[in-house]
C-alpha cells in the first residue's frame, strides 16, 4: 500500500499533536516537521531521540540548533519536495504566506482554525461536510470549539433534524504554559455573536446559530452550553441515544466523577495519553434537559487535541484516500483508537 506523504509546518501546541496523529495513521507517512527556532517543544523532541526529521523554515538560524546538538535534515523547500500534503499549524497569517510555496510546488495543504477562511477552497469538518473536501487542494479546519460543537449539532441533525441552536462558550483564556495573556482573576465577555456560531452556519447553513463567549482564567479546556431546537421535538432520550453512538463524543456524568474541565484533563493523564490529550469531546448526560421544544446540554472541549481527528479526516478527503465521511472518519478513528470506550463499562 502506497502511503500518503505528510509534512507538518509549525511544531507548537497543535503541530506536536498533528505529527503524533499522522505517525499513528497506518496509511500515512510523516516525512518531517518544520519550525523556526529551538523551542522547548523541539528540545523535548531531541531529548526523546528525534523520532521526526526536522526541517527549518526560511529565516531560521541553523547555528542555534547546532549549538544544542539538534540535528537538522534540511530546509523547508526540501521538505516540500517530498510530501503530498502539508498540515500547516504555523502562527496565524504565516500559513497564508506558506500557501504561495505550496501552490508553487503543486502540493495540497490543510490549515488550522487560526487562518482566515479565504486561505482554503473548503472550510472543513470531518463529519459535517467531508465530501466537500474530497479531491480539493486546500482545506481549513474549524476552531477547537467549533469542531466539538459541530460534532454534537451534526449528530442530532442527521438523526432528527436541527432548526436552530444558541450556545454559550466558557472559554479557557490560554493554553497550559502560555504566559502572554497575563495572570488574571476575572471573567471577560466578548461581543455576540461568537465566531463559532457564525462558523457553524458556514459549515451547516441550514442551521440558525448564535452565541455568547465568556473568557475564564483557566487553561484546561472549554465548556459550551448548547440549546438546540429540532425540526421536531428532540427528547433527552432521543439525544442520548444519538450521542452514545458517536465515536468522538464521550458521554459522562458528574456521578462518575467528571465534575468539570480538570476531571477530563486528569482522566487523559490517567489513561496514559501523551500530554493528557483526549480526542473526544465530553458530554454530560446529567446536563441534558428539555425546556419546551428546546433541548439543552453541556460539552467539554479539550482545546489542544480535539481538532486532530478532523485534520486526519481532511488529509483523507483531500488525497481521496476515502471518498465518503463514513469511510474516512472510520479509518481515522481506527488508527487513533477513538471510540473503543463505547464498548466498555457496559
């Protein structure tokens, strides 16, 4: 079997996880990663034995790597010459500049949520619009919150039909280890509607969505409360049945000890997952309530890792590895070990 050759640009919070995700795909080959400076992530990679080849982007000071003994395989151009597709997790705005290089080389690319929508042919989600990405050259992922949110809305929409949704996002202010946001003891409300609601409507234009976002001084995950109005009434039992079937939704309860965002982070660590990552969103069964014709529930978004499965889906779609959402997402889930918990604790 010929494997699709993949490169990763930017070895930061998302890039590290993208590289690990590709390395787990039996039908993909991670050719290498590219970065600018010997960051802590690169130093940790070196200390682990350099499992991935490192390439330097233009402007990088190779001597800084040499002083630390970190081996460099080549420059960014050399990496691009070897790949079929790039996963670009560069800082916002850099990906758009990199696209010019990808176009020149005639290779495909998948961009993360920080880039503008204009950078891509398709604003992509593995479950909601997989087929729109099949064979396309440039795909852009939704943000972490939008990715997890769409999993739930698409799940209910395919099962029962969704007319509209309203969301409130309790957003972590920064990733663990970030200092640039400052040390705060306050909540901050952003202007409505949130971009997540707008982005959801871009992916699922038949759903009327709006939302509010509140930033919180925490780092381990977002929590979203979701109000859904179905085309016909969706009961708690109906919703729970659909959610339980979705491989990327982990249904939990507070009675089991999942009291909040920190519970999920600890559970990921207890599972032995790298960095404490979880690929699934959490959904509290005991948060599902009916209010008239509306349904309300709460979900947890592991912001550092939730988009990794959908990025693997994007590679599969763009490179025509699988032509349908069912086949593409199933392959990703298999290689990442997603959904195995569904058959346990029964």
